[in-house]
């Protein structure tokens, strides 16, 4: 399931409610149980979340992966790191699993920080995984690699993806469109694509931008392209 909508639509607020971080009015049920009646620990045993701001603690690699879980072996940690494609980087760190990552993971790159947070989830994948734009601030190649790792490593989990970008949206089973805190549309991607509304308009916009980027990339050296925002057309001139 993928939840989409413009910034400020309430997507991240919904994720916070599902994780038990925020209260709510009305009814939210998890496997038939009212969320407000479940304990915080009980919720987080069943639901995991990876966001664009997943926290990395100022401690060791191993302790970041275990996150307080007892009885975890080094072999299990290495398997989680391998699943997140971070094991080779860790093997080259002084101390390996005992390497200190510094405050907020300052010794790690953005991609390594996200992979470390992902390894924490892959150590014991939850039944429900919330993905709140976890690759938003990463370069395209790193983002694509991490998205593939998530799909492979959580194949037995239900994934709830939250995003305002529609790249690759056609592969999901169900799309829910949020606007101003309300559900504007809900259904298969093809059904929403052919209907009027934010989803269809945003999908066309992103496709136009992708086509423009491809066109610019295909131009020979020496040709400059400028987008004319007032008319929505592109002007070309020889450099």
C-alpha cells in the first residue's frame, strides 16, 4: 500500500499515529484491536518505521542494530548488515561491529546511515513496515539500491509507503491519496491515473519533468537549454 499526497497533507502525521507517537480522535485498529488500547511496546513489536530522518545513535554499529534487543549474536548482526548491504563498509571500519559512529552517526554518509537504520529493521522484520520517504535526500543511485534492498529484505512484511513522489508507483497494489488530512482517492494505480484529481495531475507533471530531463541529457555539448516558466515551453540556443 502506498500513501501519497502533497506536502502537508498529513502523511507523516498518520505514520506517527500508527507508531503510537501521537494521539487521535475516532478509531484506528491494528488487527482488530483499537490502537489506543495497545501498549507502546506492543505497537512497536508489530510495526517498524524507516523514515528520511531515521535516528542513528552515538554508539557502536552493533548497538545501533540491536537497539536494546537481548540475546542477539554477532552472526545475526552481520546477516542484518549484509541484508542492508552495509557489511563490507563495516568490515573496513576500525573496530568493525564495535566501531563508534559518533554523535548522530556523523562518521557515516547519508546512505550508510539509512542502511544502518535499515539493518536494525532487517534484524527482525516487523509484520508491518512504514516507509516514510526513507530515500528522499539520497542521490538517485543510492536511493534505488536501498529501495531494492528494502523490497528483498521485507518480502514477508506488509509495507506501507508514504511519499509525495510517484516514481515507480505502478508496482504497488493500492494507492491512497491524502489531501488536507482527508482521503481524496483510494484504489489501484491505473484507476486513479485515469480519474481527475491530484494523483493524475501529479503523475503527468512528474512524467513531463522526466522527459525534459532526458531531453536535456541527450543534447550535444554546447547546447544550452532554459525552461521558460511563464509559457511552460523550452527555448534552445547554441552555446
